[in-house]
């Protein structure tokens, strides 16, 4: 058995990002003084994302093929209209948000609640407001390592100038109120012209709704993996963005277009999860509910316990297993890099136990009767 990449104790600690490790920045963007937007907190956990502040703390800078951050907002606070060059996925972990889109925010709107995931297409203006009674929290997953930054809505840039804030063409925020000097002949970002805005794609509300996965929209598979019927296995999977790592040939994601990553919900009953496996993609898991024991490596076993909102980056080719150590059903979000399927390799004892139970992985990477797959029982 190939031991794959062996993760040291120090490396495991570096890749473990606790909820208590999140560090907010309230000056990450050009709208940080705009009334109604001035009390939002921005976070960058995996990669820099689209932050425009040199002071933004980034927990893990290592490229993953995607970026993960978050926005925390009190009731009534708005994230101003802007567009991205790469896919942006919102994962609502707390609160209620009204998401608007279109150049002036009037093209359409939808409400996100706890547990909802929404994929917002590139090259459309979007903004969101916390309309819930308490502080809200949105994790964000952005496609690609280099995102290109943000194009702000024309009114956002004009309002920011009134508060002494300017943005250069290389995505640097200049704060003249804080003492920054505006360089002579600075190449500043200017508002998009009406003609440029008119050429942007339009998204009717019905089309955007198809890009949202509420709990009612999730298509869970009770047997998504080779270990689904084995002791210690049994996790259920619901793909949201991309086909990801499901081995159930009947599963379809809510959103299938390339994002640079795939996203799925994974849940398990107590003492169940996923047995030892690995793959060649980057992976980040974010716990939503319960506690999980994650074990890395085969011979040099390393483990970490993750609680709500904790996250872990698992390097490609590292062996890993997940087990719910809570007293109730636990869930997490699993994000894997790449635009294609994430093909799993299972540890040899798992493959043998599954074959003994009559299950194998066929040559297309999906579950099949072991007796019909050449070599599966040999």
C-alpha cells in the first residue's frame, strides 16, 4: 500500500483553522465607510480572496485552486454591489440574508437562510443585506487562486471618494483619511460606463433560484461511497456544486458548471463517517454541526478533532478518514479543488471488505456489483 503524502504534526496544526483563529478586518473594501456598509467584518481563511486591505489577516496562504473567506454582518448592514471575475459561492452558516443582483440591485433578489448555499455567476453585480434579527455569517468560496479582485458598482466608487477612499488599478486601497497619499497621476479604478454595463448578462429570478440549494433542494445519497455499508463508514452526501467525489452514479449536483472547485454537504450518524481514502485534489472541510475526528496518514497516524465552524485543509494524496464523534447527526461542507470529478482511492482493507460485501468501484469510478467488475474479487 502506497502511504501517500505523510502529514506531520506541525503540518496538521498549520492546516487546522479553528473558529477562534478567524481574524476580521473592517477595512477590507472600498465601501468600509459607506453608511450602511461600515459595520461589516471580512475574513480570509484560505487565500487572500478579493481583499483590498494590506492589513487583512490570511490564515493559510497556500494556493488551493480556490479561496475561502467570510462576511460577518449585524442586522441591517449591507455588502455593496460588486462583481467578480470567478465564481462566488455563499454558504450561510447563520442568519438571514437578502441577496440582490443587477447593476443597480433591482434585477432580482432572493433570501438565504441558515444552511443554504448559493452560487452567484461571474460578471454580474451582486450585493447582500443581513435582514435577520441577529448577526449573520456567510462563508464564501471563490474560484481560482488569483481572482482578479472586484469591480464595484458605479455608485459605490463615487460614494467611497466622498469618504476619502480610492482604489488603484492594481487593487490597492488608498485611504486619505488615514493618511495615505494619493499618488500624482495615480491609475485609479473608474466606474463602468453605461454601455459596458448594458452588455452584462441578465439573470431572471427563476434562473438564479436554480443556483440555490436549500435543505429542501438537497438530493442526499445514503450510499455515495464504497464504504457506505461497512462499519465506520456510512456517511451520506449531497453534491451542491460539481459532481465532486460521489461514487453513486445516480447523483447529480444542483449546479454543474465549472467553478474551479466542487462543494457538497456530508453528514453522518454518531460513530459513522468515511474510512481511509485519499485523492489528488486539494480539500477543505468546514464543520457545520457536531464534532468530527479527522485522521491523516496510514502508519504515522495523526488526528484532530473539529467542532462547529472549524476547518481543515487536507493536502493532495494524503490519506484521511472522518468520523462523527458527536452524540447526534453531524454535518460538514466538503470543498475539493478542480473542475472535474474527485476520484477516490480507498485503503486496501476497505476495498477488500467492500468486495466481501459484494460492492466494488467500476472502471468509471462508480459503485457496482463486485461480481461483475473484473478483478474486484480476485
